[in-house]
């Protein structure tokens, strides 16, 4: 399903990339997930793997120029326009 996405919210993309980086580095969010929700090691690894796969799919679409960052409901409701933002795919 993610391979077919063509329009995405830039803020959501930034948050997904940041989450992927934190989980890979076993940072603060990783520790929060591990310590707060009672996940087993296997469940935690599924979260890490799933997040990484989702980020990789969207990053690949971004790099290929297939992903437009023009989904911003607040901006659309206030201006009536969907304006695409330029995003660095690796470091948004």
C-alpha cells in the first residue's frame, strides 16, 4: 500500500524518518517503547522493523520523485490550495 502513495504530509514524513532513526539507534523513543508498553523483545523488534520498512518505502518513493509533500489539511482549509513542499528525502 505504501508503494502506491503519491501525496504525503511533510510533517508526518519528518516524524517517520526521525522515529526510524531513533529506533535504529535505540534512542529515547526506543527506550520509551521498551519500558512503557510491556512489549516482548520480539514485539519490539516488529515495531522497529515495520517502522524501518515503512520509512524505506517512502524514502525510495521520495528519491524517485514519485512522492509529493502537498498533504497539509490546515493549509488547504485556510488557503484552499495544496502547495507541495520540497523535502530532503534523507534528512527532512
